[in-house]
């Protein structure tokens, strides 16, 4: 079963949105007696990966959770912490 919206199917509309991209932006502020208590900024971009790359958006390339490098970075951080602790211990021995 297929539903048409203004002569276009949902798939056509989705394809058009992903091809062109759509940006939704808004701010919500909560104030009491002229004092701003809370501000929420919402920025949403819906686009295909190709379109996002054209726009210069590539945050997923640096997200360790998406690239599978979280475990590697955790191990590297542990190793660096051990090296820093060893260096601090050596420096404490030199100053004594």
C-alpha cells in the first residue's frame, strides 16, 4: 500500500530531503524575573552522508565510539598514565 502526499510518495520526499539537506535550528530560554535560568540550543541537520561531506560536516570520523578506536585510546591513556607516574616517581627521587 502506498500513500501519496501532494503527488509524491514518502520515499520521494525522503530522497529529496536527503539530497538537498534540511536544517532545523531553535533556541529555548527559560527566564524568571528577568534572570535567564536555562537555555537550550537545538541544531539539527538531516542530509545524506555525501551531502554532509559536501557541506564540510564529518563529525563521525572523529567520534571514537563510531570508529571503533575507543578501546585503543583507553589502552593508550592507561600506558601514558603509567609513564607519567614513573617519571613523577623518578623526579621525586632526584629532588630528595
